[in-house]
C-alpha cells in the first residue's frame, strides 16, 4: 500500500508541476517528507530521478507543438548545469534544517510567481540584450492552438538570464526540485518569453539539470530504489497528463489552484526547519 500511495502522490505532484513547467519535485519532496516521513535527502534523491523521467516524458508533446525554444534551452542549460554542479559540492555541508528553511522560501517565491499577471511579448528593452539573442538566433515563434495564429516573440536580456539560470541550477541540486520554479520567472522577467514558451522550455531543460547532480546523490547512497521506483513511474504518467493540460488549457487559470497549496506547504516546511512537526511522520 505504501508503494501504491507513493505512485499516486508522485502522479498528482508531477501532473500539477508539469502543467506549470516546474516538474513535480517542488511537490514531491514535501509530500515524501511530510506525509511519508522519509528523510529529506532520500526524498531529494527520489525527486531528482523523477525530474529526469518527467522531462523525458513531457518533451515530445511540447516539441510537437513547437513550444520549446531549443536554441535558447541549450544556451541556458550551460549556466544551469554549472550551477547544479556547484550545488552538488555544497550539499554535504548544508544542514538539513537549512534545507527545510530554504525550501519554504522557494515555495513562497513559487506561489508569488504563479499569481496571474500579464506577460509582455515584444522586443528586449536593451539593445545589447537584443544583440545577444540576434547573434545566437534565439528569436522564434509558436502556433496558438485556440486562435490558430502564429505568435512571434523576441528573447530579451540573455546575460541576466544566464546569471539567474546559474542560481536556479544551484537551488535545483540542493533541493531536487528541477529548478523550474526559478527558471520560469527568469524567462518571464529577464528574457521576456510568453508563459507557455517559458513553461515548455523549462520542462525540457530540467532533466539535464537534474542529471548533472543525480550521479552524486547515487554515489552517496541517497537514492533509494524502492522509493525512487514508484515515484519515477507515477511522475512519468503525471508529466504526460500535465503536458496535455499545459497545451490545451491556459496556464494562467492553472496557477491560482496551486498558490494556496504552495503557501501551506511553505508554512509546513518552515515549521519543520524549526523542529515543529504539524504532520505525522515529519522528520528533520
């Protein structure tokens, strides 16, 4: 029954995360620690495996719909992978209570980032930023399924976006959350991408970021196959469901449903960082 519930929890987490381009790690880690009483390092290891599986599973529908900016993903992944490798070296030295506290902050940032807002689609505000994107041929377009129109967009502040991606990779390695929670606002604010492009490109990238740190977790014995197995399987099916939701439904409408959940999880993880357990089985 525990394996079944792990599968169900991973499916729901990945469906929710996949619909927002954030992978399921941001939901999976608190679920495993708070509901199943699993040590946070083992939970992060299982989450990293599920993130890789989710990225592979959801890549095909996003690529088919031309929502992924492949050139941009390759450029940004260099900075994100370097950040992930840095995070791997810091993981063993970071106290568990600090991880809980940091996760609470990330959840709060995610809740704020998910609030509905208007996204500008247009030229980058700075000429130098636009030059980077022009030289690297990062500008692109995608078809809007509901209207049938071709949406053209320009990529903005590439240097600033690369610095934010490094930080996203660092957090990803420390928390095993796929870093989509930071990649999406970075693409929105620094690169000025449409929300669907941000979500799809982020989902495409997170597998590479997670793979950069997965081997280190495996060598340290932080990946428990009996936990990572059902979590990865549930995550793959959930990611496919979430990808279809993202393609067919407006991402803005999906955000509000998860804001309250993220805030509640943030409070829970903050209490766990302070050694106060509001859910049975919680561990620090």
